[in-house]
C-alpha cells in the first residue's frame, strides 16, 4: 500500500475523528456563535431604542449561554462552569417568567 491508500483507509476507518473535519466544525461553530451574538445584540439595541421589551432576546441569549455552560460542565466537570450553568439557569427561568408575564398582562 502506498501513502495515499493508507491515508484514505485511515479516513474511512476513523470518519468521526478526522481532525480536518473536526477543525472545520469548530471553526463553523465559532462563526455561528459570533453571528448569533451580533444578531442578539442588534435586536436588543433596536428593541431598547424603540421602546420594545428586550426580554425575549434576553431569554434566547441566556438560554444559549446556559446550555453551552452545561455542555462544557458535562464534558470537563469544572466547578466554575457548574456555577455558570446554575446561575445561567436561574437567570434564564427568571427572564422567561418575566417574558411570559409581560405577554399576559
């Protein structure tokens, strides 16, 4: 077997751990997160500027950050990330309750 055949066989045998694909996913994830943050910031600024409640975009932002913290905690078991997940969960629930109450009243 030559070099190319060995590399191709390695890619086929180990598709889930292909470093190139993992790197591409990670870069895509970073761009997606940055885009989401910019979009949420624009929506919050716009809503605040015209006097609309910012509670719904805040729920999405806190919910996303909380889910990310819980995912990191499950993977790495770091105490500071656990604290972030707990505080984020409480903040998300409070923001969600505030949003629901504001739509009912």
